[in-house]
C-alpha cells in the first residue's frame, strides 16, 4: 500500500501491539527517516473520532504491512 498525506487508515494490532483498540488516523506525514526494522516507519497524522473529526495529533511507529485503508482517499476541495 502506497501511503500519502490525506489518506485515512485504521491501525490495529497488525500495525503495532500498541493498538489493542483500533485507531483511525488521517495521515499528514510519512517520515523519510530510515528505520532499522525492515517494513516499519514513523507516520504522523490526526486521530479521528467516530464522526471523522480530528481529536489529537499523533506520531506512531508502525508496521506498514499492517495498515488498513479506510474508504477512498479524500482529496481536499479547492475553492
């Protein structure tokens, strides 16, 4: 899965043991910083509530293969 800012993803235990309860995140940044653990990376974004509203900014270390997309990618509207 190719990640990009604006993607909404679900993080579960498949992404990292820290996600005992699933977390939905709207990505703002995928770190270019190399990890010593193959397939893992630092990602940043806003944790979303059940209404899709941002509630807190998060930076997490995840197994990229364990990330699940949530619906189609949302492209910001232009005015």
